[in-house]
């Protein structure tokens, strides 16, 4: 596979006793939408996960508070969009009081040592993850699965994070064994693209509201 350095494939790791393989999908979910669900369903199958947790962020440090819906509203949208028994919206970051992914990952690993976690993110986040606080600790803390996204993928695979951890990249055929693999380890997953974005949804809602306000009485 181009761009993937040869690395001995490992067998699918055994689950820890009493533990589960859990994908972590963090985000503002402003609002949650079908794209989040599509990635989660793909992750459940491709990575052999037991569950996917949606970590609804109290406030993304890299996003302005202006235009950010209240946490309760965003969490409610996640609960409505998940619509699957193995996709679980979570307020853990809100309860833990964490703002940065590296901190959240460290706290979760300490709190749930029996589980094998995998960080899930789109190619758009791989493109700019080097701007995140202590971003390299994320790769050293747990395996990472990156999902292809239209217009982002080729740039993301040439981004600083992809270059920094090039030797830790596994072929897509190793995805089923990613959970439980000693980090750093990551895979890039191709699959069906979903063009839906929270930005587009908010823009459409704003336009609809403006049109309603502009109608004559």
C-alpha cells in the first residue's frame, strides 16, 4: 500500500477480561448528524468494536464559542442522531471537566483500564491535529483510526502528524486488530463518503430562519 511502511501484522488481540473494544469519537456535535453515525457504523464493523462512544465536548478550544449551541442542546442532538444500541453519546468530558483530547484520553484509560480504546477521527482532523494541545500524546496513548473524507484525504496523509507517525501506520487489512494494539499505531480507512457537515446544517438553518423573518405578515 503506497505510503505505508512494511510492518509485521499482528493477530487480533484478545479482549481483556471483562473489557470491551470501544471507539471514541470526540466532537462538538453542533449538531450531531448522519455523518457521525456513518463513521461510527463503519468503525464498529471495520475495527471489530463492541461500542462507539460519542464524546460531546463542552467547548472545543479551537472553535469559537459564538455560534456554539448550549451543551444540553448538542447532547440531545447526539442522542437523537445515534439511534443505535452500540453508539452511545456520552457527557464524560463534561463530567470530567476536561477540555483537551490528550487529557480526556489519559483520564479515560485510568478510569477504564479493562477496556481497549481506539480514537476515531476524520481525515480533516488528521490534517490539523498538530495544532491540538499535546497531540503526540494522543498517538502514544491509544491506537487511532482515521476515516477518509472527500477533499481532505490526500492532504491529510501528507500532513505533519501523518509524517511524524509514518512508521506507526498499519495497512487497512490490520484494522480488525487495531483495538488492543500497543500504540503508536494507526490505520487509514477508506469507505463510503458522507458529505453531510455540521457547518452546512447550521448554514441551512440560518438561511431558513432568515427567510422566515423576511416574509411579509
